[in-house]
């Protein structure tokens, strides 16, 4: 019988969900889904000082927005719950009793001050901070008596000094010398399990078959394997995925709020595009495809094809224009950050592709959220939603983000058109330009075009009539109808505006 694949994402609720964490969640989700398995969400909140319910909410909401929905988790429940570590303390103590009973672990009465001293001494000598075993052989009765008296204690696992081998699906085979680890704490003096200890018990209890997580956790793995061995529990398959770096090659975690998943939601990225982009951070499929909707990712993803080398998050600036040394996104507000966004990032390319291909029905609720931020546009949606949806359908091919739609709509629906600059005004003054505009206006009046193709044809006809070509043809028409030298593709813009509006704009600018 083949083993059921069960993966998990195990965030510590002490901040936002960042791109790195979200990618870990995605890889776990995809790996399980690609193999008919289950994906579990577990909240690791044993660090009492750093965990907050607000952070847990933000992480869970971010994952929901991405559509990375667990089969089991704090909101979903499941057969192996609870799915919050702080609610599982009785489970951990069962295992601790067993380890104490078998003398595989022991109480350690070192005070904070003593531990600090050992740490300092190791640092001074430049050697690893290995516990000296001062309580390893304390007679059981004595330990019991001290506990009874109310003395504070932690619990340490006995480490015999064997070699520990991590077999990793991404990193390969890595050997660790456990003599450099020493007896380590599995239960803290506040009674809470340490991260390494809780992870092992939960992964076993929740029947996790594959652990996929950031390479930063690789150094924790030998400790976890030692705990698995002491408890005679099977070891899961490990995959430690590469680090994500910015274009400055520095760790992404330095960018803090700037890489929070919600930042991307609020900028108008679609979850499908964001997942697609994240999937390509450190992984690529055999056929080297890049545009892959979730259903395709779920079919294709394999952790064995993940790269060992760091992957680059090119969202801010790019390779030719790297982030400057003093780039401090954590000190910047959202508006400042947006100015640093690399317009040519793969994320924008993907987002545009999704914006233009998803059904309008699915897109509209998300799209409207951004338009409604503008008072004028919000009023127009209330008045004639159907028309706004029709317009959206025509402009969406030009959008990198849903937020981009706002200036587009403002341009399309403005009451008054004004020539934006002297340079633009000068371009419609010469006789040739005036002739082009007049010929164009006359053709529009006579033929009443309505589709982009019909408008394109009319522009061509105006060119034939006047002998104007290229820029000499379209620039006067553009300025006469929009007041601007840049903007939407004219035939598309005209089709959205309709012939009357186009003529009204030209008349208003006195150009026709
Ligand atoms: N709770 C750990 C973290 O947030 C992850 C633990 C794991 O995946 O083993 O980094």
C-alpha cells in the first residue's frame, strides 16, 4: 500500500505572513494535492512572548486570500487536532513522562544566570555552546525532591554523540555530529515544549509524511531526528527549500512589511497570479512553463525539482537596476514603496495575464473594490454597473494590477479634457496636424464607428486622405481627443468612448 501523503505548514504567529512563509505553505499544499494527499495547517504558538492572536488571524486570512485552504487546521478542525500547539500541552507531557521514565531525558536545574554564564564562556573561547551535563547524573530522588520544593527546571534530552544523517529531497545527504549539539532542552522552565520538541510530536501525531520548509530550519533537523529516535518515532521525509533573496542578494526577511502577502493583495494582485509567481521561486516544471494556473500547479508540482540555490524576488527594481545599498523598505510608507516596484517583474506579467483571462464575473467583485476607492467612480458604479463592467472588460488587457484601473477609468470617464502641456499643444498647431484631426473627425461623424477595428480603419483612412503616417498621424488624433501624448491604445479608447464622445472631446479642445 502506498503511503498517504500528508504535509503541513506550521507558522509561528508572531508577525505577518511573508512571501517566504507563503511560498512554504504553497509548496506543502501543492505537493500534497499533486499526490492526492492532505495539507494541514498547524499554528506553532508555544513562544508565549512573541505569539499573538492578531498575528494568527492575519496569517490565516492571508492564506485564505491565496486560496491555500487546509484539509485540517484551526478553522477547519480535523481528526488530529487541536491544531494550535498551545492547546496540545497534555499531549507533549505524555511523551515527556515516557522519556523521563526511560531516563532518556532528565530535569535540569540550571538558572538563567548559569545558562548565560555558559553561553558567555563558550563565546569567549570561540567554541560551540555545549551543555556540560552538570545535571545529567543527578540521582532521581534528589531531582524529585527539588521539584517538590518548587525549584524551577527544564527538561533535557540525553544525546549520546552519534552521527545524525539528514536525507533531504532538495539538499541531499547531510551529516551532523551530535557531540556538537549536546544534551538540549525539550521542555522549557515555563512548562512549554521547545519548538524542536513540539514539532516532532505533532508531526508524528498528525501523521505528517513530508516536511517541506525553509532551508533556515536545516540546522534544527538533527535535533528533531534525535528526538524522533529517542521516542522511536518514524522520521518524515525532509525537503529544505532555498532561501529567497532580493535583487541585492540579501535575505528577503530584511524587507519586512514590504513582503507581506497582504501588501500584494492591497496593491491589486490576484491570488492566482501571486501563487503562480511564488511557485516559480525556486521551482520550475519539466516543460519550463511559466504561466500555470493553480489547477496546473497542483498537477505538476514536485519538490524534487526545487533548486538548492537562492531564488530571486525581483519585485523591487530589477537586475539591471538593483536595489541601492541604502534601500530601506521597512522605513518607507506604502506610496513610497510603490514607486520602487519593478514594472517589468514577472509578477506583473503574470498578473496582467490573469486579469485578462479570468471570467469577468469572477474578476468584477475584486476589480470593483479598487474602483470604489474613487468617489466619482464609486458613484458611477452605483448608477450603471453594467456599463462599468463592459468598460472594464475592454481595458483589462492594459492592467498590471487592479489598482491600475483607477487612472484608466478616470481618463475614460472625465467630463473635461485639457491639453496637458505646451509640448502637446504645439503638436496640434501645424496645418498638417489640423488637417489630420479634421479628416478624422469628419470620418467619425460620417461612419459612426463603434468597434476598435472600425476606429483603426478610420484612422488609416484619415492617413490616406492627408498623406500623414505613423506619429504624424496618431499623435494629433491622440492629443485632440485626450489632451495627452501618452495613454491607452487609441482604437480601444475610442471604442469605449463611442463616436459621440470622441467628437465631443475634439470639439471641446477646439481641435476639430
Ligand atoms: N514554526 C516554524 C516557523 O514558523 C516552522 C516549523 C517547521 O516548519 O518545522 O518557522
